[in-house]
């Protein structure tokens, strides 16, 4: 009888292992599913429009995932469904987030941590200003920001340059852009400012690129090496495609007067200077390019 029970027991075990019609049957496994969580921008920051990305896997398949916020079930989602949906009524601020993954046998993996919710796009002040005159290598910068989580990334480019955006992910929030890659004239600068939760503000700003120096010449002044004893007038003609900002009078290499309106006129008093002195003019255009005339030397 003992031998018969053993044989029956072995037969029963074989049926449990092989299943019906010879199809293998898998015993319930005890391992938890794999659960990984990724953030859209910066680790630990979320938006109600950008919940974390969730990856769930298990050899027997994943039955569902759950998102809990401060102990409240917010969303139930399936594997490969794109992850959970955040609470659309959630306010900005810190919350406790729990994500659970359930396999087909009821095993559960859980991920819990404190996260910062920020669902508002950053409000920023940018430089250069709209319609600014720029030259050389300009700095595309965020000069002020209003945002709950703070900036996580800045990208910028000169649209016509045909190059990819330059991107930085740390302060100071300033990117050098070489305007010499494009022609003088109206150009557009693109800004993309993303906060730590992945909310973005995108701006395309018009500026005037001017990498050409102005022209300046003397139209009235004593001839070079002349002897002067009384006050005399120095007048100039200055031109630039995009306008002249100012013309300066330099005596002995130092600025002694500035004129911001055409025609540009200055009065020189020889008694203020030595027995021998030099005079020249310097013109700036609106972008900051500069041109200086040759020196004229005078004696008293």
C-alpha cells in the first residue's frame, strides 16, 4: 500500500507539472516585477502635463500600474501605455508620489519619493532686447526668471546660421552666438527656456546684425601740423547703414567731448593743452562698431 501511494503521488505531481494535453503549466513565481521611473527634465520634478515615464516588465507579464499622490490613487495604467496621467487639479508644490507595478501573480514593486510639481511655463526676461543692434559674438541670456522650479535648460541659436541650437543646463544662463556667421541686417534669434519640470517657453526675437564699421571723416579743421593760438572748430561727417550712435573728440588720445547728433561739431581751445597736442575723431554705430580718423598734430 505504501508503494501504491507513492506511485499515485508521483502521478499526481506529473499531472500538475505537465498540465492538460501535455501543455506545460508555470507555477506562480514570487519575484516582483521590474519597475523603473524616469523624469522628463530634471530628477524629482514633474508637471501635471508631464508625469514621470514608467517602465514595467515581468517574465509573466505586467497586469497594471498605479500612481498614488499623497496617499490617493490618481491613475491606473497598463504596461506600455505611456505611463500614468497626473492629477490635472494638482497645485504646484511638493508631494509624495508612489508608483506601483503589479504582475500577473499579484507580486508588487513600489517606488515612493518626494517630488516637486510645477505645471507653469517659466516667465523670462531675455537679452538681447527685441530689435537690438548686435555684432560679433553676442550673449543670448536669461536675465530674469519667474518660475516655481527654476530653469533646467536654455537653448538658443541664430535662425539663419543653419546650425543646431546651443544648449546649456547650468547657470549662468548665457550662450555665446557668433553673428559673423550671418549677413548684416535683420536676423532672428531663437530661445527655448525649459524649467526643471519640463515646461517650456519659446521665443523668436528679431535683432539687427551689424558687423561693419561706420565711416567718419573731418569736414572742417586746421590742416595737420598747423600752428593754432585761438579756439577752432572741428566738424565731422559720419555715416553707417544702420545709424550713428555718437562721435567723440579725442585730444591727446583722451575723450574730451561727445556729440550724438549730426552735424557733428566741436570747439577746441589750444590753451587747455600743451604746446603740442593731437586731435582726432572717433565714431560709433548703433551696434558698437568703431572707426577713428587719423591724428592731426597742432602747435601753439
